C-alpha cells in the first residue's frame, strides 16, 4: 500500500509540473511571468514648461497670500486681547460699594432680608447646652 501512496504522490507532482510547463506556452501566462515595465506606469501626458517669470509670479502670489493670512491672524489676536482687557476692566469689583446695605422697595422686603431666623442652623445637640449650665435636659 505504501508503494501505491508514493506512486500517487509522485504522479500528482509530475502532473502539476506538466501542467505548469504547458501553461507557460499560454499567452496570458507569458505576460504574467514577464517583469512589469516601469515606464508603463509613468504619466504619458507631457508636463508644460514653466518660465522663470511664471515661477516668480507664483512665488509673489504665495508671499502675498501669506502676508494677508498673517495680517488677518494678527487682527484677530488684537481683537481677542482687546476683548479680554475690556472684560477684565468690567469684572473688577467695586470696592466703594458696601455689600451690607440692603436694597428693598418696601418694608416687607427689607424685613424679609433682615431676618436671620431662617438662616440659623438647627440646634442638633441640645444636651451640650444643658451640660454647660449644670443640669441635664430630659
């Protein structure tokens, strides 16, 4: 049985070699086996010639565009700085103003703002007060 396996493997190898040899004669395979032509990948359209004057003109246009762009950026930066300075001036607190003054239109509003009973914290430990007086609350 081993001999049959070896012969079948050998037959397969020979058959594949024969097919490859026969395929070499095929025109599509010949093209695939050839090295690719490097010149075929190049652009076939001729590049137009550029004179020195055109190059100089293009350079000048690029420089003008860069100068305009820089001027625009400088203007934006100046506007931002001016706005920041203005905001700093406006946001300065008035030291002459007394914050303790209560502004109200009528007596009820003034009394509502003056009252501090609502703002006092709740007494959480009443036993501490009784300890200091010497007697305990029940």
